[in-house]
C-alpha cells in the first residue's frame, strides 16, 4: 500500500464537499489487527515536474504549482489553492507510480488516494489537478517496464480526463463504466465507455463486469491493469445515483480482482471517488477493496 500523511492534511472551507478525512481514517483502519499483517505501507516521494509536463501542458503545470493559475480555473478544480494542496497532489502522483511499480513485482498493490481522472491536458476539474492514472501509466511505458496499460475505471463519474489524454494512444487503453446522468455533463470518448442508468442494481452491474473485463484482457493483453475503485456507485453516496449495496460493492471488488488475477496480470488499485458526510461509512465502503484483496492475494 502507498500512503502519505499529506492526503488528509489539507485544510478546506467548512462544509466543503470533498471528504478529506477519509484517507487518514482508512490508513488507521488498515493498521488494525485484521489487516495489519497483510498491509505493508510504502511512503512515496513527490512527483517531479518532468512527470507532470510529460502529460500536461507546461504552462498549466507551472501556473498551478506556483499559485498563479487564474481563479476561474481553480473554481473548476474545486479547491482553493494552497501549498498543502500542491504537496498532497504531488505525493499522490508519486504514490500511484510507486504502487504501479510495486504491483509489477508483487502482482497487487493499492494506493489509498488517487484516481484523479477529471484532469485534462491543460485544465483540472472535479477535484482533480493532475491525472495520476495517465502519468503513472506513461512512466511505466517510458521506463520500459510495460508495453501496454489497461485503465479500468469504475468510478461513478466518467473518466473524461483520462479519455482525452489517451484518445490518440494505443499503449494506454481507457475504459470507463459510469452513470449516464452524472458529472461531467459533457462526456469524452474513452476507448470503451459503458453507461449505467441511475437505478442500476448489484446484479446488472456485476454481470456486465463479468462479461466485459475478460474480453478486454484477452483483446488488449495488457502488462498491468490500473483499477479505479471509486465507491460512489454505492446507493448511499451523495453524488452517485447508482444503487450498489454493501454486498454489491464487495462483489465488484472480488470480481475485478479475481478476473485480473486469473489472467496473471498485475493490478494496481486507486481509491477514486466516494462522497458521504458520514466519513466512517465512507471508509467502510473503501475498505471492501482491501477485504477482497486480503482474500485473493494473501
């Protein structure tokens, strides 16, 4: 697992929608007895600027890093600018890269943050400054670790930034499973997009993954799978609209991990979205990924 204390150290305005405390609480939960022996925590180093500018527009990167990005662009991202925001962002990108490298060695790794799939080439959106998924995939390819990456995004919101950043590439395959009537209003074109209606239940959701993911693995033969395990598909999510239950969420994690493991492909998992004022309930939803991983990879 990769984690850094900066994830929950960001001070946000009162009643801000982003659940900043969940990362610290999830880290605490994974240190308890029933998970501790299965979790080795690795501390990342911050991403260097060269990683950011390899994917994102240089002017955007430098303006964001030095605090000169215009206010309108910051509002689109959804956070007030601060040094702490930049610190947590750079550590989170570093953590996704570290987790991806670890997965290549061990078969499975997870990063407690990550999944910032609304970040585009020259702007950020939806609480996403830089796209850690594409940056990490690109770094593995540049360094000769892999030839092809499959990004399997199950966050309830379309990975529009991932789609636009990879649309002209055949070495990073973007797949997004998302609610059709949800943010972003204007969808991009992933390599593969699957839309769900608001009332989608456990059975229909899991059945589609069971049919689709093996086909994707067989078609593209990726060297690693990046899995965005957003829990905003849960029926109790405040921004989600899909109706997965607790059991359905666990079944999704078991299904994705088991299919990829059966294909003998390494998998790196990121937290993705999840929005609930009751942070402990939200942590329980994110914890289902680690319950499934403990069953399959211990």
